[in-house]
């Protein structure tokens, strides 16, 4: 039976980050864009925890804890902005946003 090595976690981390990056680049729905950003942050968190665990210290895990708290605040603010944008523009697509128009 094969054991899970830090290399496996790095592959998972890069896959998560890559899928999130593709979501940010390709999609135009702002809700999907926010979810893709969260996927990218989770990919980074997996890498930090893997390095922290392989190095036998808790620095990376502590850093992940702070990243997750900031990400939760980011989601709350982002969703509030999306609701306000939808009330004003009736759309959540990024190409429909024009701050200089009415």
C-alpha cells in the first residue's frame, strides 16, 4: 500500500489552483468568479499545510487559519456587493458592469 507523500498534496494543490485560475479567466459570472477565487485560495492552503506537515512545524497551518478567516470576510463582502449590484443592474455578469453609465 502506497503512502501519501507531500508530492501528492502538491499535485492536488496545483490542480485546485489551476481549476480556480481557469474559472477566473474563462467565466464572466461574478458569483462563479468569487467561487473560483476561493478555489485558488484553497489550493494554496493545501500546499501550505503539506509543507507545514512535512517540515514538522505548525507555521503553515497557523497561516492557513488566518487565510481562512480573511477569506470568510472576503466572501461576506463580495456577496453583499453582488446583491447590491444585482439590485441596481439586474445582472451579475462582469460585462454588464459599467460604473460610468446610469
